[in-house]
C-alpha cells in the first residue's frame, strides 16, 4: 500500500510513514500545456513568464496508528520544514506529480488512536507533470536535464571526506547498480538493513556489484574481498550510504633536528645546543637560583615557622610576596600566647582552640556586660624611644569599643600623666583578621610601657566580642612581619648575574609594597663592576634611580599600596615607569635620560630588596622581572608572565623557583607545491620542565603574512584547499616558557607536514533514475 509521497531535494517520505492514510479524491487537470515565454522587443531580448491563476487543493487524512499527537507532530514538522516546493505524488495517480507547498494544516484529534488532518496545498503550477517512462530516458532526450529528478544512464561523484550519500529511486525495472570507485580503500555500502564491504586497500579502479557480490580490481576478479549481505535495494526512494577510507598523501615533510637547521634561525634568551652528529636543539639558558639568607628562624603571615635561610611569604599583589627586612627585635615574651604567664589579663580574656601556625588565638568577651576586657604586657622602655605595637584582630560578634593602647610608666610604676597613646579600631574591625598598630614616643621619666593588645577603653562594655593573634612590639616607628621572640636576623635576596642583562635594551620590573613611611630602603641594586645601577627609597620622600657615580632620577614616593616600578633602556635612552606610565620627576619632567649607555652585562650580582646586606626594603616584594628587549606597555592588572623576552622572572614561593622565557624564529622554509593541500601539520618534541607556544607565517603572493597561532593540535593556520602554495614559504616562531630557569629546557625536533587528500571518484553504472 502506498500513501501520498512527498519528495524534495533533501529526501522523500510517505504519509503512511506517520500512519496517515489519504481519504477522498483530488480532481485536477492531469496534463496542461505550459504557454511559451514571449519575447519583448528591445535592445536586449527580454522574456516574461506567462502567469496563471493560483490554485490549491486539500488533502484529507485519517489516522491509523498508536499515538495520534506524537505522529502528527512528526508529520507536520516534515511538511513545514520543507521550505522548497515539494513534489506530491498521489496514490491514485502515481504516474504524475504536483509541484506545491503546504500552507495550512488544521487537525482534529478524537482519540489517541483516532484523528484527522486536513492539508491545504498551494500549487506552483496549475497542472500535473507526468513522470518519464523508461524508454524515454536516454542521453539524446533533450527534454531531460540535470535539474530534473531524472538523470540519464550514468552519474559521477567526487569523493571527499569519508562518506557519501547517494539518492536513489528504484521503480522496480532498473538493473542493479554497479559502483566504479577510484582512490578509496575499504568501501562499504549500506542500503536499508543490508551492508556489504570490500576489504581491500587499493589506489586503482575497482568495480563492485553489491547485488551479485562481484568485484573486479583493475580488471582482475577480487570477489573474495567482497563480504557481507547481498544488497537488494527496496522499491521506491532510498538513500544509499557509502563509507570509505581515504588516507592523506604526504606532499611535503620537513624536519628540523640538526644543529645547522636550528642555527639558521634567530633567537632571544636561548642558545643552540647539540652538534651535526647527535642532532641539534634550541635550549633555554640556565640561570642562577636566587639565594635567600636569614641566619635565624622566621614566620609566615599565617604564623607557620620557617627555618633559617627560608623565605617568609605573605599575601601579595598577585599570589604570594616575600618580605625582605632588616634585623628587628620582638620585645614581647610569649607572643605566641601558648603561655600567658607574662601577660596581665582580665576575666574577659580566654584562649580559643584556634591557632595561626605556632600562635594561639585569644578571644575577648564582655559577657553581656559582666566582664572587663584587657590584655597587656609591661616592657622596659627609655625616654625618647619610639615604640610600635601591632597585632592581628577580627570581630567575633558585636563590638561596642576596642582599642590598641600604649601607656607609659616611671620607675615606681606610676602612670605618667597624659602619656597614653591609643588607636580606636572599633569601626575598622571586620570578620577577617587584619593587621592594626599604634606608635608612640616614650616621654620623659619613662621606665616601662604597658602594651594593651585587647582593651575595652577602661569602661565596662555590653558588647566586646573580638579576637587577636600574633602581637609584636618593636622599638621602631614601623610595623614588621611577625616574630615570636628575640631578634629576627636581617634578610637578603641575591641572584648571580648569569647573562641576565643585555646592554642594548631591556628592563627591570618589580612589584613592591609602599608602606607610606618614607623610611630608607633599596628595592634593587646591580653591583659593580658595571654601572652599579640601583633603585632606592630615600627618607626625604623620593624614589631615586642612581649609579655609583650619582643620581639619575628623583621621583616622588607614591601613596601607600602596591606599585610597579620598571626601569627600561633602549638605544642609550633610559626611562622609569610607575604603574605602567612614565614616571614624573620632582621637577615635573618625564623620567627619561638620553645618550646614557649602560654597562649591565659585567655586573656581578643583582641584589633584591637590599644593598650589600643593608638598607632592606622592609616590606613586601611580589615579583621581579628582567627582560633583554624593550617590553610592550604593561597591563598592571595582569600577573607578570615569562614571555619571549624574559630572561628572569621571580614569583616568590617556598621553593623560590625562577622562570624564564625565550623566542626562536626559524629560517624561511620552502613549502611550494602545485598540489591542493588539505592540511598543514606541525609537531615537535621537547624536554620536561616547560612549555612552548608556536606561531607561523606564510609567504604567499610575494609578501609575508602576520604570525598566527598554531592550533593546539598542530594545525598550521592559513593552509587549506583554497590556498595556492605555488612558490610559498613558511617560518615558525616558538615562545619558550621555562618553569625552572636553573634547569635545561630543550626543543629538539620540529616537523612540518603538508598533506593532500587522495582524489576519489564514484561512477554509478546501470542507473536510469536518481533523485
């Protein structure tokens, strides 16, 4: 039984596929002669198409299935999604077809298994076209052409990719199709539930008759390689699927793996290793590890203890920062609060079960107005000494009042009138620990100072719920990284100059914290021989770039906070940048000096955060970056990265591992071919300990393209079937990122492969009709 057939260029379907059977009849002119187009005289022949009145008809269907609404949705979607005109073949006149589109589809559902649908069809021609008879189908019939649904005798396909779909209409009178294939391996045909496969790999012509399971390869019987089912094509419209394998053919293969190959290119911060016998490589330059010295224990900001010569880390502008401080003495005893024997406490002070590293947290509580809150320790002091008390505090509930306090006493332990200096921190407290401090100068007759870390201001409070940890008292005007007891030794950070600098151009960039104190300190120094270049903070409120011969730049110290200082030099011009912009000197001029050559390559050491073990920066340093070429403008919102011009990048961590970058550009490589290239591929081998990022540039039509990134899978940009590679050349550029600059990172093989798709063709024989 056949229902109504709806055909389009995309396929064919039957109303019965969705359980809808046509009822009623359609009466229209079965055949009508189409009027000839009429020419209109003029400078050029013009034609107009004769117009006829629009006509339409309705098709009525009843449902005979199991799920009316589900099948109706599928049926309607197929009809409405056919945006091009459909060929409609009615069961009662299947020797004709109508060209039309569905414009309306009213429905009436009576039951899950009962329902009707009325389809309104708008005709594009007011008559039915007849279908061609077998004896009319031949190449000499000029009324049949390739835009029609009938194609004479033979059909050819160019095979690309790995599959082809062959539209096929079997009216039951055709010979079984014979497929003639060129340039494909392992062809498999699927028709309905039948599958047959030719298990052969060949570049020669093969003929396959899947109906009789016969195969011939270049004239030789190879039927033994044809396996599977006898492919019988059912009556009506079918989609035959052909699967096959078409391996690419390598057109060009270029390998870079010798010393000479690599030496022909250009490089930055890299070197060529190997030799002509063992093979070559592009290698990172090994740099010296940073040497951090402090001959005493220290503590991170989280209270964890670190041994001698280990860096003390804290939260930085990006990730972690390192503290580099001069020697400083902690004058409080039991500052870890594991014992309170040297402290005077009220009933409102109690240890918690929480620790910050080695330090215990204390909690203050007014107990709803029942307890006073104080915690202090007496420390010997002398008149004129500057005292700074600091600690970490956070809210643990409501706080009516909280302060840090320094009260001075004479030798008889009598409070010196009006000597107390306080810092009301009530409004500053938050739910997270933060550092707070108070500084005072001891008055005359001072013999001791009481340092109040937790204090309610001398008045009974209803609410005074907050916590403290890691207090510190120093006889200096500044705050410091916490120390538990005794004297923390001075700290230094030094890197030996192992080719870190280039006299012609380069830069030194450092992220550092400015505490607003204007105390003296050295951010970095290059020691002689050479220029002895250094960046210092003076106690007059300026940052100075100096050499051993004298002052070069004088710049006002910025406000407290993180700042990026960068000194750049190129072509004997030297500049200082602050936070990504050229700095202004105290006289209002740009921090720029011309005709000033530098000799940095002969320096012995690069000292970070100190000058010859003295004048420590006394605060946090987040990163240090040295380049050997003029850098691009720096986005201060981004963490420093080791790019191609970076000879040294130090992002402090517990291992203090330096990173480095590098850049290598190959010589021009000949990739000229007259073949159609489907794919260009780059592959490489490298040692562990880093990553490499590739880009490539093409010489096409007499000029070089911009460098573009090579895809993650090695696909070369700009090379495809539409690219004319006649006379083409290629350069690749690779950027090194070495994770540990103290170890060797090697790129020792680079391969370029150009592949072309094997030409494949399908010729279908014994065919009379293809849709």
